[in-house]
């Protein structure tokens, strides 16, 4: 029993010490987490400072035998408070980030978080109940019996290890920040490239772009999973654009992309011919095809097709027209491949999505014609539940493409909320398709449903390159307006009455909308 009590005390002490120190290292994050749990903002600021100090105090109290029983009571009280807070939020359907261990680990609360805290509170209760007379062995008596020189050596070693661990954590944190910065820079350059802004590339990077756009694609042939010959001419014979996706059996991002490739082959079968180029044995690739529903795999003997297209990294992709000419530069990475496939499926003219196209500007996004069927899509809502556009049939719907970090979106947020609170007669139903996280979008306080389009793929399907933009979809799921760009045109399309005069384009859309409603009513 004495050993059990000591182990429980040490476990609780380590948990609270790590939690307290991690929260102190990220006070703004801790204060935000408390506010997300429902604590008033004014109180969350103070509690964000007090809570980690109390946790560290509990951790220290659990070590010496004379204080450990009181430390267990403190641990029990804190854990009970955490359980109540988590249960309350789960009952309301909210899952805020727990921020239990600061930036070391933070995830939305759920059943696992609740179970973890229940187990810890049971451990604290065990120490309180069975440790009333004695809380077990001393955790420090062995240290006091050591000679002074050994005590000092041990303390110095612990401090050195702590400094090394702290330095390692800071290094990992800095590397993570640098990685996120590079990703944001890459996305920014990609967006600017799609708008027609071109950037000079260093000589060492130009080979990554592959063969020049407009060149004749090199002829090749490989084998299918049933050992039949597959050639480029055969892929182009259907008269549809061809997307070649180059992968490697040892590439982790390639494996993560396989489910998407299977879905693209099914969803875009009438628009694109998508072929996965792979290495390895027929048996290995057959297993992958069966698992992810991939219907068209071209097996290379070595990497001869990669060499023909000057592919140096995987996963990569290239778009080839039905006439066998290259219509995009090589794109690298899952995000850019998804952009290439989405735009190739939605645009009547093939896109050039990366640099290396001779300095020419990008083609404009397709203009979806009024009266044509709106592209189908399915996105998660703020609770993570998938929602499709078909769920909004039988009602006029305004698709609002949004970004919570966009300054133009922020400037029209108050007008949008006023429109939601008092919509004009005959106003369309609002469906917000937004970038950003669920928490960022939830903080906007919009009443209308919000779907998360973090990669912007659906927005680009509708020809939108920025935010805020909007488009009407009628009750039959058909395009009912041109794309409105900018806050004034978006609000005008929604029917929001302002003193500003809407642009001629927005007025024309409103006239078409009124005429269409009159015809329906007659």
C-alpha cells in the first residue's frame, strides 16, 4: 500500500507539474482556452495566470510526505473542476481545445479527455482516503541521506537536463514556426500566381516545373494491374483532359493522397481521365487499389516515365489535354494537386497553376453560366458533420465565400449580422463557405450554417479567387447569378439595403433575380 500511494503521488505530481509549466509558457493560449470553456473574458485573464501557479503548487505539495495529503486534496479539487467544465461543454455540443498541457498537447475535448481526468481524480481520491494516517513512503528521504557533494552533483545534473530539454523544446518550436511560415508563403505565392502575378525562379528550382506548357507530351507506355499495356494515346482517346499523378511506394504524402485519388477518379469520371503512376509489384499496388477504390494505375518498370516528364519529387501531377499537349506545369504536393484536379474538372479552359509557363498570366477562372447545374460538393460544418449542397434544394441559396481573417470580410460582418437578424422579404437562405478553423468561424457569431473549405477547393470550383464573394443557387440547384465580388456587391446580391449604390453588375443580377421570381410566382 505504501508503494502504491507513493507511485500515485508521483504520477499526479508529474502531471500537474508539466501542465502548470506548459500553461505558464503559453499564458495567452491558456487564457483563450479558459474563455472558450465559457469563463468570462475578464475572469479568464486572471484565472489563466492563477491556474498554472496552483497546479505547480499542488505538484510540489504531493512530493514531501508531510504535505502530500493536502496536495492530494488540491489535486482532487482541480480535477473535479476540470471534469465539471468538460462535461458542461460536451453537454452543450461544444468541443473547445483543452489546452491541458499548453503547446505540448492541445486537442478538442472529448470522451477520452473526460475518462483521463476521471482516472486521475480516482487516483487522488485513493491517496486522500488511504493516506489519512500515512501517505506512503517519502519521495525525498533518499536524497537527504546523500553526502553534500553528491546532493550538489545531482542537483546540477537535473538542472543541466532541464536546460537541455528546454533548449530542445525551443528548437522544435522554432522549426515548427518556420515550417508554418514556409507553408503560408507557398500558399501566398500560389494564390498570387493564380491571379497572374509571376515570380522569377532561381535556376536550381526551374527543373522542378517539368516540361514547358504547350509542348507535346512525351509518348509512354506502362502496364495495368491486369498486365495490359496502357499508353498516353490510350488515355487521351476518351477525348477528356488527362491528369497524371506521379507517386512513390516509399513516399508518406503519396500514401495519404491515395484516398483522394480514388475519390477524384469516381467523382470526375465524366470530366477527367486520372491515372496514377506508381512503382512496385502488381500485388502491392492491387492491394492499394482495392483499399482506396483506385481504378486506373499505370505501373513503371523503374522510373522511366518520371524521367520523361522531368519529375523529381513526389507526389506530383501534370495536366495533359485531349490533343496530347501539356497544359500545366508540374505541381508538387497534395494541396497543389488538389487545386489542379479541382480546377481542371471545373474549367472549360485548362488552368496553368504554377510558375514556369513562359511568364504568361494565369487563365481566368471559369464563369459558371446562369442556368447551369451548380457543382456538387460536400464539406464539414462547425461540428464536423458532412453537409452537401443538395441539402439546400427547394430554396434560393446565397453561397457566401468567406475568410475570417480577411479584412474586407471583417468590415462587412456587422452588415451581414444585421441582414441575418432582419432579412428582407424574399431574401435567399445564406450558406457560408469559409476558410479557417471551426473555432475562428464560430467566434464570428453568424446564425447561418457555415461549412469549412480550408483548402479553398470549393470556392475555386465556383470561379472565386478571393473573399468576400457570393453566388446565388436556385431551388433546383442551378446557378442563378453571376459571381458578386466585394462587400457592396455581395450585400446587394443578398438584398441588404444600404445607402451605397450597388455596382451595375450587382443591379443587373438583382433585376434578373426579381424577374425570375415573378415568373415563378406567375
